[in-house]
């Protein structure tokens, strides 16, 4: 689908107009066809992805980003399952959010409608191509996608499948449009395209800064996942050990992996040697403050940059704090607004942490790895919003809608 960014935006706008009035049955048919085609055409997708991965490794890409780039049979099956889950979800379009009757007899309703054209700029993760397009389609939006140069072959192969599936479902192929021009100038043009109703970036600090510098369209920021886990004085330490190890090592290259461990000093003597030993055995590199190094002397010295960093690798910063107040201060100072967790059996401490920590999601006594659209029951997600206006936390169907007022009358005129 070569073409100037402006032309691609116009095609997406035209498709969005048709998609907004598509039936739930047609949207679901396209999603289910896409799921089947992803599996049927797995070979060509994996072949394209293998070429992308080989180039990335030859160029010296780090292991974390390479893991995000790599597709496997299991990941393609997961992409297909995600589309099937979205198809099974209730269609939000046309939902009446609320309504009331005025003294003059006017009936006023607030109805959920699509945003229109949703542009997504993302890096290195070809599964986002399928996830984003599926959520956009079910919520009645055209998806205007721009991935990274490193994943171009993979994205082309996946988008070809999605466009074929849209047509099978009776929808326009341009429900999903891929910008294949990977130059920076093309990305900036997309950020300023008047046919885009909402732009969602998914990537690292450089991409987010570029969006802040150049975008003139409405933006929902999918920011860093500097997730922190606080082990309180009243934590169940056996349970905390399992949770911390899972949060850090289950899949360290993703945004809901833990990056910092904060431990109350009352639990530090009993907990830190156990958890640091378990993490070290799994290859996790540790850095910490004086209190942490006192309990595990072999770890390196942590800086403020370490506590604010999204490692996306088997690295973890550790801090020991004297109180719940200090833990909350630490979390709010260094957090990115993504996900923070508290492990405790003290209900009052949990409630304070929930109330005072500033994040899109706060987890109590569970792994941060559950902060995901699929785990929340939303089906596939388009990202995790770390801002506060319109959408926050996992962005799924309802986060890609807006509303309009519908006023029902019977001849009323205003005096």
C-alpha cells in the first residue's frame, strides 16, 4: 500500500465513514476471518518476521527489543485468539450511556460513537499491528498504522491478512492502512494529519518526545512502564517472593514488568536475601541503595536514574524505606503513571497506597504482569495510557470511542 501519507489518511477517512455504520455482525465476521487467516498464513508471516529479526540482530539490537520484535507460532496464535476475544465482546457503538427528560418534554440521550480515524505509531512489536487494528475495527474506527523500519516486513504481512479479512467481512480494505514510509518526515506528517481524530504512540522516550514536539492532532500517550512493587511490613513474604519473581522475570521486556522493588525496612532482613537470591539465580542484575546493599552486598549502587528507568531487561533497582509514607513518596517520585503494586496483609495500608499512589493501575497482592487488556477481560488492547484525560490504563474498545448527544423532540421550540 504505497502512497503519500496524506493520501493514506484520506483513504482511512473514507473507510471510517463506512465503518461507523457497519453492523456488529459484519465487524465480527471480519475479526473472525482475520483470526483464521493469521493462523492459515502463519508461514508467510513468520518468514517475513525472521528476515526482520535477522536484520535487527545483525545491526546489534539489544535482546529486549529483539524479543518484542520476534514472532513465534504461539504469539501468532495469541494474536488470533485476541481477535476472537474482541469479536466476542459487546459492541460499544450505539450504547446509550445515560438519558433524561427535560420539563419541556425533550428527551436527551448520550450515545457512544467511534472516534473516526485512529493513528498508531509504534516500535518493534508486530503483534500491535493485529491488536490495534482489531480494537479499532470493533469500535468502528479506521486504523492508520505506522510501525518501525525494523518490523516493516512483518507489519506488511500482517496488514495484508487484516485487509483481506475486512473484505471477507463486507468491509472496506482501508479499515486498516499501513504507512510503509518509515522516514522520520513521514512520521511527523502523520502526527499533523488533519484526517486523524486521535493519535496513539507506543514506543520509547524518543518517540514520545517526538510526539510532544510535533503532533498537532489529539494524542493519548502510551508511556513508559516503570512499574514498582512495594513489599510492606505486613506482607506475606512467601507470597511476596513468588509475586516479585514473576513480576520481574515472567517477561522482562514488556511494559508491565516490574522495574523497581521497594521494601519496608521491617521486612528487609527477612525478605531481601531470599528474593535477591532467587532473582540472581534467574540472571537478574541488581542495583540498590545503602539499605538494600546492606542486606545483599553483591548488588551495585543505584542512582536516581536507575529508579526512574524502564529497564525492559533482567535488571532491577531495589530500595529500602522506613515507612509506608516513604514508600508512597518513592513510588510517586519515580513512577511513570503505569502500574504500581503493594504487597501487604494490612488493609489500611493497602487502602492508603491505593488512594495516594498516582498511577493508571494500582495492584494489591498480585503481579504487575496482570495489567493488560486481555487479563482485564477487554480482549486485545491498543496500549496502556499513562495520562489522565479521556483514557487511562489499558485502552480497549470503550477507550476508542467518544459520544454524541441525541435530542428527541415533538415540535418543541425555544422561547
